[in-house]
């Protein structure tokens, strides 16, 4: 075996490889766990290809045939130009010799790369690359034993050079403090749930199939039974909740700090500020937090309980006599030990049974008994043996890898099986019964019965279903988000052998599968049945994952393979859901630690000062009687004295604020969606401010950006495009219309260029060439699909069942245009034809016999039907993507030529666009300022307004692209980006404006005249078609070309025989069929084209535009195909007309889309001479980076698909490069991504990009992982249910609500919380600074300036309301401003409102105020006063000043919009403060030190000097603040300051309000005011 | 009912919930702040003036007699200028330029039955001083706010309860709780022990005045706060149960007897003393006269010197003062007002000048940070990676 060969991991024969390697493993393990019976069979040496054992003759033959097959594959492949697959057969065997490779990074890369190389020709790489996930998965051994790296493999070493600066990844700065509490918590958590899932087993999962056995099977990886099917998502159990929570609470630095302080405080004699003033609020706070967690945990586990208690039918066996079993049977064996995973045998259990269970089981037994009577005859032994022989014969015939479609073309075999299938399938022998079982009790190896619309409880292998050919439909929305149904064809052998319960009960053998992993798109396994000599290979097609729903399938038997946490859906869920903490917390923590250090140093300083003072003074103080303080009490008392600089209330009030903020978000009418009565919901209130700091948005596509509704938009016939307005606007097809209602209004000029006109045109001139073409096209539309019609009796219209919503839209359009598909059989389609504009027209029904259907698949990208027309001619109808259709046209050379011209024009135009965009960018930088002279205020104002207007227009244009600039007039009402709004819903995208639209219009107005001319001119027709297609594609419409070709009888029969041969081929049938199809799908005539729109949610383009303007990178992550994703990218504005799209890893430009060509020109990548996909990627990435740097690109959009992403992940250098470039890209589209990949992508950005705040938004269950992984997870409470919404942090009803959520609420909350934190720190510093200064006058002995109770209440009663109100009511800019100028969102991204400079600035103010206030009070009152020089009077003076100053400053100088609130707050607080003073003066006499009693009322309260001092100091301190703010504002105004000023201008305000009207409800009152403002201005 | 619940999911359109509280938007711009500054200046100036005037109405004489014992002789000598602060409203009268004199004499004190070094101070009162007239003593560098000192007392004991030695030990009197014999001090604690014990006599008129009386009585009653009356009560101790604190021994050389047992409810000087001062410099009322006019003339006062202040570098002064609405003399307050008002005006002018010469319209997008930087807002590598 050449070493060379080993590097190639063939996909086409991967089944072979599996079977071989699996057998190899069996050989090495056969002594192990296998049942005895099994062992006997397998006892002989099994090294198949390396022995000449005679017994293996059969298998040798098998081998031969196999290699023959491989040969034929090769020929086909060569034919298709796949030379790389050369050494497949050799590779098969060599694999066996190789030891399993070490799984480190380089190996992975090299093997992956070689694999990639071998398979690069294969566009669909779905099945060949094994996912290697993040570090956690490193244990996993690659699925297919990958060969080790080989040096001789030259190409991979010649990788492109990556500039080193692009490989640099600055490590995220993160201080790792060892947190013992955290560590302890992790240990406890790890103890309570160990994760065995990623253990690797040398031999793979082996499941013994023996329905009679009732023992739990053993997981060979850890020697324990397989994990149970119970799913636990709640993080805590009953027992570990409290300890874990306490640990969690005290692992927060702040809580620890407070605990320490309160302990110190409780040591008698040390505290000068009371004993319990810290511990009580702390305990309260912690209790509340724990309760909230507890509630959450309870809620989760009750949801779990509901899910785990779902019912499913499981095949169970009763060994004993019936009545005996009845007594001992327990179905819910798990109840006692839910987590053990250990399932005891049902029958052997001698435990007592709860009465309720007995009842359940009795019922089941009755059912069982009822069904058990008759089938005994039906499944008599002879019958089953005969069946077995049949099956055996079949399987010998279809040796080796049996493609699943086999069943469809083996009618003779299936027929013999059929009758038994049609017999009652639920009939089972008496010892077996279908036990109604909780989901959590399903075990690996169980056989379950599922019916239509039932959810699948575990990952199961489909054994058989009620459909004769083994076809079944599965909805996998929860896994990959695709709402369309998936067809699964059950392996024919299995289908035959398992079609009745009776047969299933006889099944013996084993199923071998891969170890649990999270890859949704790959699965390999094998079935070894005892009486079947050959293994049955299993692929992704045979497995149905938990979370799927069975559709349109009456009944399905399936074998459970993975359960519980090992199911793919759970493997794809983020296991360790990280507790979401606000991003701002990092800096808050930093500041808290800073303050802590500050407090500590201040305490140390004071302590030192005390000792100095002691030396100089205290020793001389005879009256102290030599009474000294020792170090500890002094130090501790200072720490206690100053500790409140980090107040507990910081955390408590934050909770209050967040509750209010959540309340405001939930109550926002702008985010209320009437149709579903859904308002926004806040589920994680701790991260509200993160909404204002998002840097990356990761969005799902289906259901988030789109509604998953396909709308037919355009059709192109004879080179002319006709707009289809849908069934609503002109009622085209009126089922209930009375005859005679001739719908005359269709003469409306509005309808020019629509399908209505087309129909009329055709109707009026039925014999023109044009009409013929239209009819051909409509027929094509009606015939070339796979929908099944069902008549809806009520409305007399037809509904269609299909797997793809696209097809549905097409068939519905055909219906609306008068070609109604009324019936469909296996081999015929009936079409009712009528003229829909005239209900007089008599419908005629014609039947078309379907001769062949060549199905659509993602590789072929086309589908064909061959039809015998009613007139006897045979016609081939083919529809498909333009890239595959054009080369197959009869006039393909001409078509190519025309396509090129069109593309050239387009590229040229695009180049111009890009240059224009770049020019705009640089222009705005250099724009000179316009403030020269102002003759008059009036004139100035006009200038100002004009200036503002054009500026705002330009801002938008910079992102949106050019738009008519005429509208600078003030009074012209401005709609926000009108083009994007209606465009997609009602016709042309105005954004790509005038050009096309006009062209279409003109075309169509001349249509009638040119109709005929153009039909004769192929060249013109092609050109026109392609240019129309191009413009549709760039609008994001999905285009399909329709073609037809008449076949002669000879041609057809010749092909048919070829096709039949291919179809009946036993191996590689798929390829052969495709090759055959290749032969007939040529020389096609262009019939027409269609453009379908995947309808976006309203407001999506505007929202994305706003997001991009705000400087947030937008990522679209979708499970969809690349083309679809790019289409949506176009339509929703991710890809703009001046964007450069780079599709990563695509070698052949034509393979991807024309985008990469355009990109290539720009990126100097037009030399695609790399074969290695890695080099291609590197080249693309490096040159994109270069282009951005040189400003050659206006807008870069990267497109990457899931498998490419895996490769990138596998290679360290490449992933660094990728990360470096990806942050430069304006947008990223990620297609065919699994849920886990989405989450990983989010995680990657989150982890590796400093200061990134990621937001993931999605609606389906497949987005949950991503939502949980991101900093902020948003769920769309939409059509696909609420799973995503439930596990999200915020849920909204529509994507466009993001605008309000992020730009208004997010920013507000961010600014509010910033101001709140700053305000809190400010007031504490200011307040306690005075304590510190006072120490100078108290000999640094630690005497508190303030009376204890006042001090205790300071943070709660006298200064909490103001900071809380800032956190609730602050609105630094109005919603209208924020929405119309999304750039303002940068404030949060760059953390402008809360960073160290801002903090230090605010502290400086506090510092200066503290000194000023204290010394003023000292000088004007303390020193001077004769009577009231007591500690209390001075303390209360300073306290009063503080209360007033803090409240007034925060409420009037910091809180932005002045409302009634500041007045209430200040008034109330000051009132409460004086009330408090009166109270303690009246009542309180406990204080020894402060002697508060009667002081306020009788002494200093009556002292004018006291009041004058108060007034003076407050005003002076405020003056300092005001001057500081004024200075800052006039020297270096922030953007917020500027816009705050702009807002004050009536005109600007109204302009903003108009611009934001898309996202905000209008206020009628304000609107009137606007009008007034306008009028007022006009008069000026 | 269910229907209503469904309906109620729509958030109510109230101005609070929709965050649309009626608001106006004052912004700190030169335009709004400048008038504010000037207005403040205009308001503060007259207040300051008024306060200064009120302060000037207060007649005050402060004589630092700390050094009396060391500097003064047995005959009158001029008190050095630095020890005297005489602030009378009319210094032009005949006594206007009189420099106070002091001399050190020995006076027999009947209550102590011994001679006491006494400082006699002769001073002039240039104008008639209207009642009420107060005599304070002022101590500096005396830390009544020392953490240990300030709570070194026993409220119950002061209130008259007969606290046993054990009770006292559990109270706050440390370190002066009991003597070596275990008898509690009465009153215990550092504060009471360090009671200021210089004695002030009434004023003796030497010259001037119309009436024949040559003594102007200053009373040591009514000097404590009315609220203190509830704090200090006659004790229930028997004299032999307690001992006087160490500093009181001179006064009670033989301990307490039935006759000399102190009655705290009437010891107003103790009550005043025990209302501890907040700062190390403080005034405490010693004597007052609420009735009589102190006519202009020469007066003398005798101060029995008992209280050592030099040991801790402190000073003690005699303060003779009248009172205004603001209390004592306090020119600082008025001055402060006037200074701030001047600062306001200066600041206002500066801002105005700046605003005039460098006008800057805040509401101008050209100052926006993202307009001045390159336009591409997408986060860049340099900043983010």
C-alpha cells in the first residue's frame, strides 16, 4: 500500500471503509461484551482481506465486486473530471493498517487538508469531514480513522505566505485571580455531574439488538449502563442548590468584601459606626438573590419534568406468564433514581409498585392483550422464515453499501414484502407489548414506535415506516432551523426486515455507531444482523435526531441509539451555560478594587498619622491618662469607617434599577407587536446595559430576518420581465366569482408590466410566438415540481404539499395564472387550464403522463421531468440555477457570450459604485467647515438648517448608497428610506433605483410591439433575460431558469434504457443516475425564468442599515445553502451594491457566484491558480485585508460556509488570519452552520476580540446554543415557537424592534447605569472624604463625624432615590435622535460614558467638592461658633450639605431631561432628611457621643449662622460643579452634548422625529407641534 | 375574563411607561450658565454684606491668658498684643486704645481652703455692651473628640443612678472607672475628670460707668442647655461609696462627704463641659449676664489658674462677647459670601469674553467625533484585536 494513498479519505466509498474498520474492531474486541450467541458466530478470524481463509470466499467475492464498483465509480468520476479520487480502493485497506493518529492540531490540519484536497472537486462536502470541535472535544478520536500525515504530500506545504502581522492576536487582557470560592464551586459542580460524553471508545458504540432482552446495555467507555434519556437543564439539584448558591454568592468579590467588613464590625469596640449596619442588609440582599436563583431553577426543572414525562411507545417484552407480569411490571422505573441512568430490567424488578403505576400498566396490558390475539396467525413462523430468506436473497444481491434509494427501484422484492406491511403493523406477539413509557425511561437499544406529528424522544435509527418505499418526512426545525420537511428514505434492507412488529421482535444482532458527537450533518454506523450476512451501512439519512418531529408518516419503528445528554441536540446545546454578567461589570469590578485599595491605603495612612500624632500630641494629653489605641483597632475602625465607599446599596439599587429598566422595556409600545399580542420580555435583567454596547450581531436568517414565506415576484418570458402582484391585488383567480364578472379594471395602467398584462396580451393574441412561449412557460411551471395537490373543499381551491416553500410559491403562481395542478399520481399530472381574467372562460383539463422525474439535489441544482404531452410528444422540462442551466442550453455559446456582456456591464457598474462609495467616505472627511460670515441670525439659521439637512442625508447615503439629493427642502416630508420599505413587498427595489425600474417600464410599455420581434432574436432575448436576472439576483431574489426540450421517441427510449440501467445499478446508483441525467439535460431551450422572494420581515433592511451605521458588525449565521444566504444578504441590505463579496475557499468563481469575480477584480484575486483550498482562503483573506487597508474596498462581505469554517478552526494560523480579517469585514455571512458552529463562532469572537460584546438573535431551537453563548441573547417570539425566546435574555416579536431595543433602550440603559455607578461612587467618595479630613481634627483616632443613625441611613434614605432615579429616568438623548442617528450608538461601543478617565474626572469633582465643603464648614461655622461647636452640629451641617448637594447635583446637573422627577426626588429627600433630624432631636437620646437630643430643634436648628453656612456651601459646591461641566463642554464636547444641543432646535427635532417614524409610534400631540414649528420657521 | 387578560398584554400608553414624561431640556451652555453666574454674584453680595454687618455688631474681647502664669508679674503689665483680640464697634472712645494689663496674684479660695494663683486681667470696654453678655473660655488643641475621650462617661451615673463598680466597668468610663480600692469614681470617665477648672470672677469695675456699683455680676447659672437638665441628676450614691476622679482630688482632698457631695444637676459648668466639642478648638460658656448693660469703662476679672494647658501645647482664652442673630462674631461667613460673589462675576466675565471671541455653537455636527475621524465606523483591528 503506497503511503501516498493513505492520505486520501474517499468519500464515495466511505461506507466500505466503515464496514471494514468496524469489523476490524470487532475482531479485536470480539471476546468482550458480545453475547455468547454472537461470539459463536464471530469466532473465526476476521481479518478479511489479509487471509486466504476459504471460509471467507464469499466475502472475497464481495471484495472483488466492491472494487469493481469502485472502478466504475472512478470511471464516472473521471468522466466528471474528478481525477483526485484515483487511489480509493487502495486507501480502503491501508487505513486498517494504520494506528489511530494522534489528534493534535497539525495532524488535524494535514489530514484535513489532504482530505480536502482529495475532495475539493466535490462541492457538497457535507459528509466527508469529521467535525473537530473545540478543545473540549479533543479527546474524541476522528470518526473515520484518519491516516497520519505524510511528508510526501507536497502541496500542503506550499501554503501561501501569511503576513505575520495578520497572525497576531492580541491576547485578551484578563486578570486571573485565583478565586478559591469559584474553585470550590466548580469542584462541587463537577462532583455532582460528571460529563462522560466526550469519552472516546476505541470500539464504537455497540448496541445489541434483542427486543427480548430487558437489561440495560453497557456503555463500553466507562463500563456503566448507557446514560439515561432524562434531560436536566436546571443547574442545581435539590441538595447542591444551597451550598452552590452560597458559594456562588460569596465568590463575588463585593459580597466577600461586605462579609469581611460586617465580621470586623461585629468585633466589639472596634467599630465606630455601629455593629449590624453591614451584615443585615448584606444578608437580605444575598437571600433575595438566592431566592431568585431558586425560583429560576425550579422553573427550569419543572420544564424538564414536563419534557421528561412525555410519552412514547416502547417495545417491551414480557417473559413470564401474563398475569404474573401484570403485578410486577413497572414502567416508571426511573422515578426513584432519576439521575442514575441505570435502568433495571422491567420484569426482574421486585420493588413494590405504586398503585398508580399499576393502574397505568393494567391499561396497557389490556391494550396489548387486545392487539395480541389475531396477529399470532399473521406472523406465523413459516411466513417469517420465508420472508427472511427473501431478504437474504436480496441482500446477497445488493452486496455492500446499499444506497438508500435502492428501495425505489427494486419493485419486485418489495412487492413480496408489502402485504405483510399492510397488515396491522401494531399487531405483536403476546409476549411483546407497546409500553407507554416516559421519555426519560427510554434506553439505548429500545425499539420505539412513533406516529405522525410525534416528537422524537432520542436519537433513533429509523427501521421502517408505513410508507411502502420507506420514505418518511421529518421536520428538523429545532435542530437546524429549516422549516421545510426533510425526506428520509429508510434503508431498504431495514425497511424490509422491520416492517412488522413481529419481524422486529425477531431481530437479533447489533448496531454499531459512532460515539456521541454534535455533528448534525454526519452520522456513520452499521447494522449487523445475525441472519443477514452483510452489514447494513448507516448514514445521516438513517438517523432521526431528538427534537425532530415526524410528519406525514403514519407510523415509524426506530431503534434508540443515543439518549439523554448524548443526543445530538443536547450535544449541540451549550452545556455549561455561563452565567451572564454585564460587560460593564469588568470595569466596575476594577473600580471597586481600586476603591478598596484606596480605602485600605486611606485607613493605613490614617493609622500611620495617628501614631505620628500620638508621638507628637497624645502623649502630652494628660487628660487621656495615657490611654492609647493599638494598631488593629485603629486600622480596623478606619476600614469600617471608610468601607461604605463601596456601598452595599450599589448592588441593591442596581437590582431596583434593572427591575425598572426591564419594566420599561416590557412596556414599550414601540416594541409591541399587535398581530401576536407580544411585547418585549426581559428574562435576564442583569445585562440590560450590554444592549447598549453591542459590537457584533449574529443573526439567524429564517424566522428572524425572513418570515419564511416565499413570494413569487417576477417571471421572465421572452426576455421580458413581468411583475407578479400576487393573488391579492388584482384578484386573478377568483374561485367563487360568478360568471360574467368580467374584471374590466385590469386596464389600469398601474398593471403595465405585470403578469396580468402578460395574460391579457397572450389571451388577445393567442397565436403569436410570444403567447406560445408564455404557455410553454406556464406549463413548465405547472409540471416541473414535486408537489401533491389536495382540494380544499371549502374554498374550492387547491392546496399543495411539498417539502420546499419555493416550489409551493411556484405552483401557486401557476395556479393563479391559470394552470391549476389538480391531480398528481405517480405517473401523471392533471392540469386545469383557464383564463383567470375572465371567469367565463371554460376550464379545460389535460392530463400529462410523467415518464421520468430526475430529482433535484444540491449538487445538480436542477430538476427535470420528462412528460408525454397530451398530443403524444415527449418533452423534457428542466428548471434550475442559471449557473447549471446556461451551459446546457442549445445555444450555450451565444448564451455565454451574452452572459459575459451582461456581467461586464454589471461589473463596470459595480466598480463605479465602489469608487463612488470610497470617494464619499474620503470626501466627508475633508469637507471644509462652512461657518464663515453670518449677515443675520435669520440667514444663519437657514444655513444651519440646510447644513444639517444635507449632512443627515449624507450620513445615511454613506451606508445606503446614493439616493436622490433633491429633498433638502424643509417642508418636504421625508420618509425613511422609502425604497427599502416597499421595494421588496411591492415590486422593484427602488434602491437599485431608477435604472432598472425605468428600463422595465419602458420595456413593458413597448412590450406589445416588441413581443414578437424579440422572440425571434435569441441573442436579444438572452441578453435581456440575463440582465433582468442579474438585477433580480442583486435584489436578493431567488432566480430559476426554466427550459424545455422536445425529445424524439428514439432519443427517449435510448436514454430510458440507459437510465433504467443506471437506476437498477446496485452500487453508486446516485452517480450513475446523475450521469445519465447529464446526457438528456442538454440542448435545452430557454423557456423563461422566475424570481422568488424570500419575504423579509418588515423593516429588516432599515434595521440592518441602522445597525451597520452604528458601527456594529453584522453576521448572518444560517443553516441554509450559500446561494440562499447570499440572496438574503442582498435583499436585506447586508450586501450593498457597492459591496465586495468574498466567498471563502471557493476555487472556481463560477462555482460560487459572480460576486467572487467582482471581488476578485478588486482584490487582485483573478488569478485563481491555487488548487489547495487553504491557499485560496489565505489568498482571499490576505488580499481582502490589503484592499481594506488601501481603501480599495467600500464594503466587504465575507461568506463562509460551515465546512470551510471547520477547516479554518482546525488550523491555528488560518484561524488567526481569519479572525484578523473578519473583524475588518463589514458583514459576514455564514451558511450551512450547525447550531454548535454558530455558538462556536459567537464564542470565538467573544473570547478573542477584546472588548467585543456579542449579541445573538434567533427564533428557533437551533439558535439556542448561539443565544446562550453570546453576551446578549435575543429570541424572536415568532412562528417557530418559543424555544429560543425561552432560553434567551430578551425576547422581541420582530427583528426591527432591535432598533428600539438597542439604540434606545440599550443606550439609555448603558448611559443610565454608567451615570448611576458614577453617581454612586461620586457621592460615596465625596461623603467619606469628609470623614477622612475630619480625622485630622480628631487626632486620627477614628471618631466618626456623623452620627451613627444618620450614617446608616445615608445610603438608603438620603441618597438612594437620586441615583436610582438617574438609573431609571435618564434619557440623555431622545428616542428619535438616537434612532435617526445610529452612529450615536458608538458611545456604548467605545464605552464613552463609563471608563477610567470619566470615573477619575467625576472623582476629581467629588474630591474638590469634599475639600471645599469641609474647609468652608470648618472656617465659617465650626471654628467660629460659640454655642454649637459640638460634634453633632458640625456633623449634621456637613451631612445636610451632602444630602442637598448630592441630590441637587445628581438630579439637576446629571439627569438629562428635566421632568417633574428631580423636583420630587430632591424635595422628598430633603424633606425626609429634616424630618429625620426633627425626629432624632425629639426622640433619640441613646447616643453618648453625639447627644442628638433636642439639638436640631433647640440649638443649631435655630442658629442663623448654621443655615447661612449651609446655603453658602451648597451653592459654592454646585458652582464648582457647574463650572467644571461648562469647561468640559465648551472645550471638548462629546457627541452626546452636541446632539443634546441639536435636539433643542425645533427643526432638527422634527426632522429626527420624521426619520425615526419607522420605528417609533407617532405622538399626535407632538406632530401638531412639529407643524407649528415648521410654520413658525417658514415665517421667519 | 380571559379575553381581557389577552387584551391587557398590550402595554398601557402612559407617559411614564413610554418614557415620555413631560420634560424640558436645560443644557449647560455658556448661554444658560452665564446669567446664572451673574445672578448668583448679585444675590451673594448683599447677603455677604448683611452678614458682615451683623457680625460687626457683635462686641468681642478675647484675651489669651495661657502665659499669664509665666509672663505676668505681681503688678499690672501690658498683655502682649498677640494675646489680645479686641473687636469693639467703637474703638474711638476714650478706652479705644487701652491695652489690657495682667498681673499674677494669689487669692485665697474658700472652697479649696487654700491660696490659688490667680491671673487678674484689666481691660477696657470702649462702648456700652448690651445684654446678654457672655463670658466664654476658649481652649485650643484640646481633643474632646478623641475617640476614647468622647465616650468616656457613664450616662446612668450622671443621671443619678448608683452604679456599682461592676456596672461602671461594663460602661464606657474606661480608663477612669474605679480607683485602686475598687470604688467607682464619681463622676467617672475622662471627660468629667478633665473638667475645666479655671475659675472666673465677676467683672470688677475700675473706671467709668454711671451707677455706683463697682461689680458687674456674671452668673454661672443658666449656662448649660436646658436639655442637659434631663441628663444630670442628683446622685443616689452614698458619699462613701464613691471617690472623686483624680483631677478632682484637689477640690475634694478627703473624698466625698455628705456636705460636699457634688450635685451634678446644679453643676452647670460640668454640664457644659460634658457636651463635648467637635473640634480641638472650642468655646465654652462660663458665665453670662442676661440683664445688665455693661457700660463703657475699665474692668478687671480674676481667673483662678488650675487647668494645665501648656502640657499639651494648648492655649486658653477668655472671651467676653455680646451676641447677634448669627451668634458670636463671625466675619468669615459674610466674607465668604462676598468672595464667592466676586468669583462668580469674574468667572462670568471670563466665560463671556471667551464666548465672544471664540464662539462655538454646540449644536454643530462638525464637532462630532465620527465626522472628524475616518468615516468607516466598523471596528478596526488596531483598536479591537
